[in-house]
C-alpha cells in the first residue's frame, strides 16, 4: 500500500488551510479510507512541515511537494531529500507550476532522489517540456497546463490533446515513464476521460482539498479511476 | 523558556546530516540541557520537515529556518507560516544568506509573521542592509557577513567593525531592534567579544552542529554568552 | 538637460513594441521635444538593447531599466553598469515590480552605480519597503503599488495615502531621498495631484507608450507637472 | 557570412571589460578579420547593451547572450527577442550556466525565437540535461561542464567523455541538433580534440577575451577548428 503504482491518484495538499497541520492528518486519513475501500492507490502530498506526522499516521504513500537539489549541508531554509526520506515520504513532486526549477536543478533532484530510493514525479506544463523532462528518466511525469489549475475545467475534457500529445512525445524519448495528468480535475468523469486518453493517474488538489465533502469528492474521483483503469488496463 | 529573549544563542541546523531527523531531536535535547543548566536562552532552528518533532520534544524555543511570503493556498512546495506555527515554532529566520529573499517578500514575511504571532529574525549581510531591514520593524536582526560563514573566523574578532557599524546604523533607523550576529563563531571567546561589541545574541551553525562534541561546543559558547551578558547587561 | 533633477517625469519604455528599436528612438525624440518646449525634465528608460542608440540621439537623460549587481566579468546574460554607462545612460531604475531584486543585490547596485557616477531610482511597492530602501541612500525612490500599474487608476487619486505615508516614513530614515511615484498615471491631473501630495516626480509607462498620441499624452502629463511644481516649488 | 553554420566558433563576450562598449567593437572586428582570413564561421555574443553597435559594425553573425521568455509588453528590465532581432542579432545563447532558466522558460524562448527567425544555442551542464533540452528542438546545443568554465582545462581534453556521452544521448532524442562544446578551451589543440570527439563547434569566452593577444588567441583556435573540421567533415 505504501508503493506508488499506477493507476493512481495523488492528492496535493498545497498550503491550503484545509490541509495543514491537524487537518492534513484528517485529510490523509480520509484518503487512506477511500484507498482501502476501493482497493486503489491514493498518495498524499502534504507540505514539508506536515510530512512526518502524516507519514506516521497513514499507510498510504506520502510524497513531498518539493525537495531542493542540494546534498545535506549549509543550505539554510532548504528541504533536504534526506529529511523527507527519514520523515517517511516515499517520493516527491518536483517542478510543480507553483515551484518551478531550473533544468539543471531538476536533473540533480532526479539523480539524488533516485540514489536515495525516493520516487520522483516531475511536473511539466506542455507536451514539449514533458518530453524534455522524460529524458532525465524520472519514473513519473505529471502534465498540467497551468492555466487550467484550480479552474474546475478538466484538462482531460477541455484540452484532451495535451494528454495525447504528451504521451506521444514522451514515448519517442522514453517509453517507460508513467504519465499522469492534472489541472481542473473535479469529477470521476474527468478522471475516466484522462485514463481513456492514456494517462495512468491523476494529480489533484483543490478538487479534493477545497471540496465541502472531501471524502465524497475523492471517492467520486477514485470511482472514475477504477472505471478508466478497467478500460485501460483491462481488468484492474 | 519558550520565549525568545536576549541574550540568546540560536543554533541553525541547516540541512546538515548531523542535525536531520533523529539527529535533529538529539541535538535539540542537548541544546535544551545546556540552556537549562546555565539558565540562558538557546533556540534551535531545524529544517522544516523536522520542526514538529523537535518542537514537541523540547521546551526551548524552536524557529523555522525560512517561511514563504504567501497566505495559505495554491503554493505547492512552499513553507507556510500557518504550518510552522501549528507545528510549534515560535518564530522563524528569514533572508539567510543561503535563502535570500526579495525586499518585498521580506516585508510580506515580517507583516504576516507578526500577525500570526511569530517572532522574526531577519538576516542581513552588511550594516547598510541591516539598517534597511530594520525599517521593516522585525524584532530581531542577525548580521552575518556571508564570506565568514562556516570559516571558523569569527565576525566578532575578524571584523568587529561590522557589528559596531550595524548597531550604529540600525539605531539611526530603529532603536528597538535586537541585534544578534553570526558567521565563524566557534568559541565562547568569540561570543563574549560579540556581546562586548554590543550584540545581544549569536547565530551559530557549523560551530555546534559539526563539532565532534556538540554539547561541549555549545556549552563553551553559552559560557561566553554568560560572561558577555554579565558585562553588557550588568548582571544577567 | 542631461541631468536628472526634480520635478521630473521618467518614461519607462518597458519592452513594449511601441517603444522598441526604431520606435524607441521616435518616442525618445517626442519626449525630448516636449521637455524642451515646456522646460521640464523628462527622462526616458528604454530597454538595454536600445540604450546606446537612444542616448546618442537625444539630449534628455537616458536611464537603464535594470542593471545587474555584479562587477564586470564572467556574468553571461547580465546587464553591466559599465556597459550602460558607456552607452550613455546617466542612471538606472532598479527593483521595478517587474524585475524585483533581493535586498543584498539592491545594496550592491546602489553602491556600484554610485561609484560609477550613475543615478539610481530604486522602486518600492509599499511605504515600508520604500522607507527600508531609503536607508541604502539612493538619490531617488519611486513608490509604485504594483496592483495599480497599467490600470489607468492613478495612485495619486486612488490611493493618495500611499504617497503621503511613503514620504512620511522615508523622511524618518533619510531626509534627502527624492520621492517620485507611479502606477496608473495617465493624465496631467494625476500628475498634479501627485505633486500636491509631496511627490517630486512621476514614473509613467503605458500612459505614454501605449497612448494613441504619445506626444499629446506626454504633453498633458508635463503640463500637470508644471502646475504641480508651481504649487509645490513655488515658482519652478 | 551572417549565417550560423558549423563548424563554428562562438566568442562569448560575457560582461568582461575587455569586451564591453568600444572594446566590444574592437574585439568583434578582430573576430571578423580572422573569420574572413581563414574562411570559417566565427560568431560573437556581446552583452545586450552592445549588440546594436556590434551588429552594425561587422559582417559576422552576432548573438545575444540571453533573451527573456516573454512577449513584448510590461516586462521592465527584460531583454526582448524583438529588440535583439531589430538590433541585428541572428540568434541568442540561452541557459548559460551564468544565466540558467527554468525548463518552461527555455521552452518559451526556443519557440518564440524560432517564430521570430532567431537561432537558438541552448547551453547544458551535463549530457542528461543536453539530451533533455534537445527534445525542445533548438538548432544548437552547447555542452559546458560549469566546473571547467574559465579554468583553462579544456573539456575536450580533461573530460572527453562529456562530449561523447552528450552526443550519444542527444542522438537518441534528436538526431538533428548541432552539438557544440565549451569550458576551458584555450588552444587550437583543444578545439581540434573537441571536433575529433564529434563536436561541431566551440563556445569560448575568457580564452579569447582575456588573452593578451585576442586576435592571436582566436587565430590559434580557428586553426584548430580548420584541422578538426578537415578530419571531421572530410574537406571543409
């Protein structure tokens, strides 16, 4: 259950108050409950300060939202791979549109995280950037058109070609990367559509975190994942 | 004991392995022990991931090393003031030479942290910058010439005029700021010299964290602080 | 005429097409014409690439929009103080809201530019930041609330307290700084209001650059400056 | 002569005083002279402020050292593609180790520059990053291990595997990119070695700019290029 395997949903807590501190724990437990009920992989990405408490409270995979590209040392204010790992995270997002890195930094993070045994989910804003980043051989790439993030207009319905183009371009560079997508996802239908287009998972934030009924919102998404995965993986 | 009052020593854990995870807890406990024995204020600044565990384990003040200048929300990868506060920190460093911010961002952090009831220790690299930052009315300013950080050449001995100039320039702008100093501090003599020059506290990192005997190194510094404070505060 | 003296208007060309290349020259000549006709100081700030051509074509002061805080050397892609000076600029803007710098970088720019004989106009977003930056002793500070830039809602009418607070706070730190203001200025009335509030000049961009009749728009602003200055300086 | 065709040498002027202002013109003329004498392609990359004067004075290709990833508009302090183009540059370096960009910004620059008819030479620090960036389909990639830049230890002799690995990894992603290399190049032998390893050109800075005899230093490099190209291209 701690492993990050497709098909999957990653819930990004960002720094929303609804997913900070005590409420980060509560939301993580809801995610664990839904994952357990429906037998799918749901990972949570709380902010750095909350990783340790969340990771010691739930049995689902916990990701950092960002790590810095440095070795341990004189890097005041940074989030180190070593700390994130020791706190119980199994991996990390990196290069989210709200925390973009330079290409040389992403290269460093991917290499260092891999050496440390952490999974890396590298975010990309366009199919071209996604293909570019796949050459660094992260295990996961998340395509998210930034202009749709938080809008409720699902990338899988509003701009399906972003997903198909991303997969096509990535495949030319690296056939092994697992492609997930995000931006504007709020319903099971959005998730199902994404999987039908070839995505193997979903990155979601406000669609769950800001929902009045967080658990219900997630259950709806997970049901879409199950339907899409049945189609896509023929019998998951 | 949780309060941040001069004369004080702040131990910055940076992302040193010797002060990460389990070892962050161990070092914090050593700091607590020395603070308690000698009756002085010692604060610790672990990296974000370790704040909660440290703050729940010791009774001395815990600071973040950095917080981001944003309200709660869609700020993936950021360290929010709210999370740091809920995790038990009483304040934060900001604008350390290893994590410099823009001036408008420092202004935001100072205002938001103050509103949240967090202490702010703003770092500065030169007397002019220190004076400039004191206009934002943080409670603490830490002057650290970056070229001396980690060298073992104490600012208070190698470049005493940096401390006296800083205090002079700051006093013209803001008489209330508490001025501490750092960079190259490794001995009680260095600390005593700093207090004799007018500093009201010390920011130290490798001098304690990388010492073979962390507790002994800190005790030496604290003894210097006691001697300096006796002189400076006439009987602290 | 090449000197930067209050009361003055600085026209920031940004990277607008209407003020790039050949059109930067044309706009600079219009500014020169209006300055000459009405006997006031109008300075222009073309982008780096256009500084040399503009400075060799007009007799009014030319400013850079930004310079980097480095000495000459291995700084590929930077804009050096030495190049800007040799190209004929008499000074530079720095820390514009569209090109914010870290506080230690602003300190460097102010010192290096002063040593090189260049005027510095440091931009600030709030009265507190303006006061803070005045401690670095630049000759000019430009207060511009970023949320009004390009809106046509003049800071001097919409938020007059920003100007008066800025002047009050700056005066407590540094009585010699010349305070100008900007954001949303599009008419002579806006300029006059700003001078009546105590500003000694105006920073304007789209209000002139994007105007259908650039020369007419500038003439209107300059007339406002003359009226305001007559009131303020009693007979300029 | 204005075209950027391999085999070629690009001389990066950085912000060295020896290649600023009037001296940028002088150095560009030396480059033009050597290029003309020996019949090879030598391009120059002066800093932004000097592009227009250099481009109007010599008939060899002129590159910018950096352009910003924005359309024309409210981008104070930026270097616009449009200005660089109108000033006479035929292309630009981007992502030099001294001016790194985020991956999404590099993607923007490559697309915008291509649309504007500007050549793009994207710099990379490692073979993996070079391969990654080649997926964005720039025409040129320059591999430069930053730790060798300015050392006089030529990448082609000290770390030849960086060049061969880069070419191998890039070819798997994009067979059409022209690969050049740099870092530590100071002699014709260094250049010849680079071409023998498969590079199609050289990026050099201090090796020419800081040489006592700039023209002689460049002539030595160009002779190495001719020898290497004869081997590599069998008769250039």
